């Protein structure tokens, strides 16, 4: 009897143990950013890592830690307690009008001077009625506050600190200010009475953040000057966005220049910090021109601007006199029958102020070219490998070459005469870090060949912080010497989602594009607990447009949490990076020029045919989902290939490229005046009568990117054609849903496919 009892007890314990070890199902709260459990299930990281010169530090809540390069051990450098003690003391540079509020964290602090024991951080002062922003400099050698910037303007943003002169530039409203130690900020931009909101904007990013533009102020190397953008939008039509959260809905117009319409005019000002005077670059008529990628010469005598015509097929690198604003020379010109797209400012060599690096796609892939301003040549127009022409007024030497592209320049190692880059040389699915010898172009890999590497370079260029992950490595953070030798691993993370939850099988492969010769990468996700004898519905998640790539050699091959969730729901999930997407070279991207949606759709159909060839996919149950350009693709696929795609969810879609903004729209489509046929063929209202399956359109109620008019006009066309799409709006949301709205969004998308595709 005892033996039987023990046997039964053993079986029960074994069953309990097996149950305890079974992996769980996950929810959207686990896998969607904004979900309650999302951040508990991503691989651990080390936020706040940065360089203090050549010293690695980590900013945290309670302290800033110094990290030993050899063994990775930490020791406190600055504590929150001592900073707050200095803020509450009597040795402030001046007595503020309101009491300074204690800091809650040092995680946002920075150490801009590698040779000074000073941190820069922000804080607040005030009472229940008044709140003011401050920036502070804390000397942790002297243990005192050495500088305070009072920022009295409400809504201050775009902070740009100059470590060379200790000044802070920032914007508030439409105006530009600078501050130094003391209580009074100074307006760089003139103010006028009864000035219409957003007509004239100073110090902010222009051209709707195209051409690599992400800021509007540019300090000179020694801090003598501040270059800034001035944007005149008075001639641009107001788009009537409506805020429905007020008792009576409020009109909040947005300056939105649509394709073919009048665009804003930009000029570049140069403010002299000492004299307080501003000159403007004498670039001529700014109408229908783009002023991009502003950079300074090391001696501050010149400003360089890459200027682009409205057609975006002719770029010029122009040099200006910083003191007078006079135009001095055109150093380089580049044309292309489709488009030229400058994305990066030039970079002068730290050891030779007569030479700089310039980035161009003229040979088909983005590469580095070394310009020697001391060696002038007679400009001669030459044929470029990728089509178009170029003309050089100084000696130019290609520094990198090949069927791969330079993605970023991290900086220089002056002692070794090297530039450190991130590139796709190993694979277009990866970013790897290399040193490049500027004298001979020789490259040396830093870190592992596998995966995606996100790096920060130390001041001397001798070390970098490498944050690395791949499909097989959740995360590894290391301090690596740039000589290619082994470094110190700071963190090796596991993936709690993989460890604790039952996840689907994810595979990577290639298929031929519709042209029959180009390899396209795809990511295939099989349902959780896959049964090869079953037939499953399938969904293609799509983007397909320029400057986006949905598949990388990183966690889950870049699959989003929703893709995993739908696989758990019993769907086969496919993503294909079609022609027109990023990191495969100029010809791969610009084959869609003047007819967006055509070649990309053909490639997505090849993906659908691949799905239909799989014995476990129900060929009659294929859906599609995408956002923004992917929303355009989703709608287009549903209307063009209704026999293939039965259910679609289109988020924030472009419907009619006439209604999209000038810079992006005209680059890839030309203007409506020059390409009427292309605009007509890509206008999805023309296909509204083709809708046969179930299509839901989801938008943000005040989307400033793909304005709501796209969707409203499409609905009207469908009404007139007798077709019946569905609509869901997120009031007051923009182009993307964030936080809890993001979880709700994916619940809503899931319900739609569950209701109509399964």
C-alpha cells in the first residue's frame, strides 16, 4: 500500500513539476510598448552609458558611476544627494526668484567636458502657481553649482548647449533665445506685434525634417557664432486640424505645404554672440529651394550648406563667409535624373582642417569621399556610376567603395588617422562597426560579425561602447578598443520573453522579386504549437517605402510584438522588404520613382504567392496590415488584388499623393504638374469601387503627417462607388498611437482579423 501511495505521490509531483516548467501564453500587455508588463520582458540594458572624454560613465537615478575600462567595475563619481545639497545651499551663482526643486534623478545628466569635473543637467524652480526651467552646471571637484541658466519662457524646447562658450540656445514658441549665467535670456530673433502664429519660425528644424534635418541651431566650433534656420511659412496654406477635447472644438491650423503647392522659404542666419548682430547667408532667392546639412569650418571662417533645387535632382555644396554671409564658392555639384538626397553634413578631419568627408550615393551606394580644399581643380562634368553627373572643384578621393553602404560616421581616431563608421558591409540586415584608415581606405572590424551594433565613440576615438544584439544574442554591451582587439563585456542579457513564454518559430529567407532577378529578404513566423497538417490563415505585415527596413538580424529578426501575438492566435505572419525599401542601394530604392505603389505591390504579391505555395497556409485567407506608407500599401493591395487579399487593416494611410507634403512627395513622385499620370495611378480613390474584402482604416484624429483628409476623401469615394470600408479614429492622436492607446490599437486590429479572416 505504501508503495502505491509513493508511486501516486511521485506521479503527482512529476505532473506538477512539468506544469510548472511549461511556458506560458503571452498577452498584448506583455509584448506591446505601453503594455503593463512590456518592460519586464525585454532584455536588460544599461541606460545612461556615455563618455566623459575617454572615461566611461553611467548616469543613474541616485548617482553617476565611473566604469573601469579593464574590468567593468563601477564606482560613484557624483551622487544625487551631493547635487541636491549644492542646489539647496547658499553658494549658488545668483539667488533665483523661486526656490529650486530637488532633483529626483541624475539619469538625464551629461558630462560635456572631458577635461573638467562638471556635469550638466536640468531642473525646475517655482511654486504652486509658477514653474520655471533651469539648466545647471555642477562642479563635482569643487562640489558647487558653477553656472545656472534661467529659462523663463514657457514651452522651451530644442536645447542646444555649446561647451566651447558655455551658452545655451533654445526655442520657445516661434522664437530663438540664448542664455548664459544669469537671470535674463536674450532673444536672437526679432519679435513683432500682432505676429501670426507660425508664420515666421526661428531655430527649429525646417523642410519638415527631410534631408537628415533634425535641428535648427548650429554652434560654431569655438562658440563665436550661432547659425540658425529662419523659416517663413506665411505663404503656406493652413491645414485646419481640429482639437475636439475642448468644450467647443478648437481650430489648430498646421502649416502643411502639399505636393505641387507653395512651400515655405528658408534662410540661414549667423548670430555673433559678442556683438549681438545677425547676418544672413547671401544665397539668393530662397523660393523652391532646400538648405540642408549645415556645417562649420574648424576656423569658423566659413559655413557649408548643401543646397537642393525643388525638383531634388541637383545638389550643390556651397561655401559662405561666416562674417559677411557672402557666397564664396560651389565646391561640388551632383545631379541625378530621379533624385539626389543629401542626408549628412560634411565632417572635417581633426588632424587636417583642409580636408573633409562628404557622403554621396553617386556610385549607387552611400559612401565616403575625401575632399581636399587645398587642391583646387578645374570642374569637369563626369558621369556617375548610378546615373546622373557630378562636378568637383577640389580634389576628391573615394574613401569607401562597394555594393554596401555607410550608414553613419561615429567619429575619428586622430592618432591613427582613422574614421569610425557603421555600415552594411557584412550584410544589409546588419550594422557593423569598422575603422577606416583615411590614408589608404583599409577597414578593420570592431566587435562581432553577427547582428546589429549601436555604438558610442570616446573622445579620442580609442574606445567605444558597443550595444549589440542579434537573433541569437538578446543583448551584449561591451567596452571595445577600436584597434579590433577584445574588450570588456559589461552586460550579457537573457531574454525573459523567450525564457518564460511559448513563442513561435521564426525563420529568415529570400525570394525573388517581381523582376525575376532581385533577392528580397522575408521573415516567416509560424503559429505557436504549429501543426503541419492544419491550414492556417496568413497576414502580411507591410511597409515597402523609402528609408524603412522591417527585417534585421536582431531580436526576433525585427518582428514586432503584435506579429508574435498573432502567431499565438494561429496565424502565419510574413514580412517582405520589397524593392523601394532601405539599405539595398540607390537602384533598389529608386525603381519606384514617379509611380509609388506599383513595383512594391508586385513584390508583396510575390510574397503572397509564396504563402499560397505553403501546404499549411489557407490560400483563401490572406490578410494584410501596415501603417503610414504601409497603410497606403495595405489599401492599394486590397483594391488592386482583391482575389488575393481578403482582409486588411490600413493605419494612417496615404490615399492620394496630391495631399501629401512637398518634400517627401515630390522627391519620389515629382510634382503633380510634372507627373499627372503617376499621381492618378497611385490615387486610391480611383480604385474605391474595387473593394471586395473587409478593409478597416485607422487614423489619429489630428494626424499631422498623413492628414485626415486622405481618409475622409477615400470614404467619400467608397460611398459613391457603393463599397463599404470600416473606420476607427483615435481622437487627438497624431500619426502614431502611444502608451495605452497603442495597446488598444493592437487589440482593435486583432479583433478585426479574428472577426473576418479566421
